[in-house]
């Protein structure tokens, strides 16, 4: 097993292999479980250890060089090693964090409305698809008209709204929001043409 003090310069000078069968690894002298795997296309930082209930030593990718630099790979390898010593699989924890972040993003107001827009053409009664789509885009998803989808700083702006066929339905200028909403209430409905919310 080859161990050297890995550096960015050293890794940059490593030559790629002719094919995947001739790939090789160089282990870091500072972090014993960290290695750089050199293949035919990529240079990849890997952590070599036992994960979960697996009694065999396996390799998990930490990142690809040069997107991940050597010092960042050392920090990641150290953090993963700490989790492994505590009996925690870092790969499982990373997947949980990714799913939690994905769920958080999908739970935002704008994402929920976008999901509903995608549902509108598929619903059983579709006589007002263009009207409902236009209304939602104009009054709800417009960051100028609706502070829920912007930072609240709405400026004068010309808005053009189109139906599903691309036909221009309306052109308007908005100075400030006419929509007022209560963040703690549910079942909120916007009353068309009145610029207010019904609870």
C-alpha cells in the first residue's frame, strides 16, 4: 500500500490510466482512510473503511478532483471517520439530509402552487384551464403582486400574461401588491377581481 502526503500539485501530475482495469490508488499519509483513486477518466477521493453492518472494507466516494481539493477531502474523511466511530453510517446520514432539504424546498409556497399548476390540465373538469392558469400566474406566482414569492420589495413593472397557446391575455403595470395574506391561516382562497384573501 503506497502512502504519501497528498497535495493538489501531486494529484494534478498523476497520469490517468489507459483503461479502468489498470486504475490505482494512493493513500494519504495524514488521514489513513483517505485515498485518491486514479482511473481512465477521473481522479476520485475515496474513504476506505467498514460501513454499517458490513464486515468487509469498502470504498465510498468523497468527491472528484479538482472539484474537491485535497484539504477539503481530508476534512470530509475526518468527519466521516468520526461518524463511523460513533456507529453512524455517513452515507445514510447524507442521504437523510438530502431528502430533508428536498422536502423543505418542495414545501415552499411557490413549489406547492407550481405543483397545482401542473395538476390543472389533468383534473377531471378542465373547462377553465386557461383562465385558472392565467389567474394563478397573475395574482399568486407574480413576485411583484405577491410578497410570498419575493422578498417583499415590489417595484413598478410591466407584466405580460399568456394562456397555454401563447396568446397574450393581458398587459398591466403593477406598482405594489394588492394581495394581503395571513401566514398562520390555512385554506386561503384568493377572490378574483377583489385583490383580497378569503379565509
